[in-house]
């Protein structure tokens, strides 16, 4: 069954007016997210690995992995991001880029990839049906034993961030229903999950949980303070601490970005 991504226009409206290309380099929290994600990708890289990145943005991860000699396929929904991705990939061997949708990876065969990265689509999938479809498609194209990584936004830090900006009433209205049930709806733009709720999406899937990772810790909130300052030496110190503690339960509720990593059975 072919799925149609009803949120495509919403996603395009967000990223057509956003500098996605520098997101992981222009701030300390972006840099930390990139370092953390690459740290976990590197754990599972094998010689001649075939890698699929779904929701590749402008290709920060895909281009880097292709430069290292891995065979990379990048899929991006937003045409403006894809244009930048192709520009960034110019002259790099071992990378192919397509416009495509996390809900429909039918151009790719079952059991094709050693690593599958889904590092953006879950931010913009508002129905339970679509969330499961994106997960199922990623698992379908992964080889048995392959590692599949999903990025998502935790609701606790989302509420905290809105509150820091003085929008706590709007935060509760947009993100919670009765008895603080987490909502997923297009008006949010970016939708968030309870950490345990995200894990539940994988219940009864043919995969084994490997890691639940705080991708950027409290760095986003730290950086919002007017007095924030962190030179390269301090950033290295914090990064080392972060990588040593990012799977601890107490760190996960602080993070603005999470990484769920599983292995296909």
C-alpha cells in the first residue's frame, strides 16, 4: 500500500525558510548532536557497508560517510534541501541522492542496507499510522542484523523550551490533551514524544533495542542563556562527559534531541 505524506507541505514550509545546511555546525548544541550521532554510527560501521539515510536534509551525515568510502544513498523529501545536498555531494564518490518519502521507500528492495538512518522524519509525522509506516519501511529495507537509528524530540524538553520563551500556555495547548496525553498534530510543526511512548512504537516489531541516547544533553538550554560562553577546550571537556553519560536515564529528559537505535532481527 502506497502512503501519501499529508504533512509534506508543512515540512516544506518549515525548511524552505530555514538554514538547515548549517544547523549542525553553527551552534554548540548542533555540533554536539552531530558528534554524538556520528559517535554511534561509527560504532556499527563495517567495511563496504551500504548506508541509507532517510530524511537526509542537506547531507551532513551522508556526505561525510561517502567521503569515508561507504556506499551511501540519501533520500530527502524537501526539494530545496535536496538541491543543497546534491551541491554538497558534488565530486564525492559513492553517494546517490533522491527525492523521496520516509513513508514510501518502494524504490528500495527488502534487506538491502547495513545501516539505515532516519534522523528527521519522525519530527513531522503526526498520525500513529504514519509513525509506524516510517518505522516499518526503514526496517524493511534494512538487512537482518542491520542497525537502524531514529531521531526524535522528547516532550519534556519541548515543554521546557516553550516555557523558557514564555509560551507555557501555548505549549500545553499544542502538546497535551486530557490528563497530559501527548498529542501529535500538524499545527505543531515539530511533534514530540514521551521517551517511553517512542519505545512503545517498536513493540512487536522485528527488532532489538540497542541504545536510547541523549543526543545534545542540556546544551540547547545552556546556549540560550545570554551569559553562555564555551571555548573549544570547554566544549571538548563537556563533550567527553556527555558521551560517557548520554545513555543514563537522568540525561535523557534534559536533551532536546534523542536517538533510538535498534537492530533488525
